[in-house]
């Protein structure tokens, strides 16, 4: 398959290729240049929610109020002393 580069630097992928890859308007492709000057294109996600797990902070186990208070009692005075220096 062949595509032509426009004066704006854009390519139109042939419809058969778009269909085979499941590409729709807004689909993302990741390009890399290989040492032999071939271009490698990988299909990215078309659904922004598909990568949402990568953006979430790691899960933390829940901590009881008693554990929070005990930690504050244990670490609080030392942190206060360090801040006065």
C-alpha cells in the first residue's frame, strides 16, 4: 500500500489499512524510525479511558483512625522539633 505526503506533512492512510487496524477519526499512532530508515507505526488507544489505569495513584490499604492518631503521636513531636532548627 502506498500513501502520499501532502505539502502540510500529512498522510492519508488507505481505507483498507484503516479498516484492518480499526482506526477511526482521532485514533493515535506512535511512529519510530528504524536504523534502516523504515518507519514503524503502532496503533495507540482510541479510547482515553483505556489508559486511565496508568494515571491512577497506586492503591493504598485503608488506615484506621486509631492508626493515624498513633502515628501522629509517635512522629509528630520529632517532626516539630526538626522544623524549629
